[in-house]
C-alpha cells in the first residue's frame, strides 16, 4: 500500500468518525426537541410552560453550539487518533 493510499484511508476513517459523531449528536437533540413537549404535557405543564421550555431549549442550543465548535477547533487533532 502506497503512502498516498494510506493517507486517503486515514482521511476516510476520520470523515466516517466525524459523520457518526454529528449524526449521534443531531439525533439526540432532535429526539429531545420532539419528546420534551410530550413529557411536559404528561407532567401537567400548560401550553405556556411548554412554549417556554422549547424557547429556552432553542436559546441554549444557539449559545452552546458556537462554544462547543470553538472548543473542538482548539483541541489537539492527535487527541482523537
């Protein structure tokens, strides 16, 4: 196996790992956003309470994503491999 093929294989593995991490992270937020109103209603929350929870959830995601992205950008790339 040539050096170029080895590098391409490592890149494909890195992209596959990244895709899996993004999928799992997005899936969990999607399920949480979908199930939060259902569980809140079962616990006796009003429509205003549920709307407030969804709003807070959206604001927290908006704040957290740039911070998490900054943290990921500043980690040493060799930490994961």
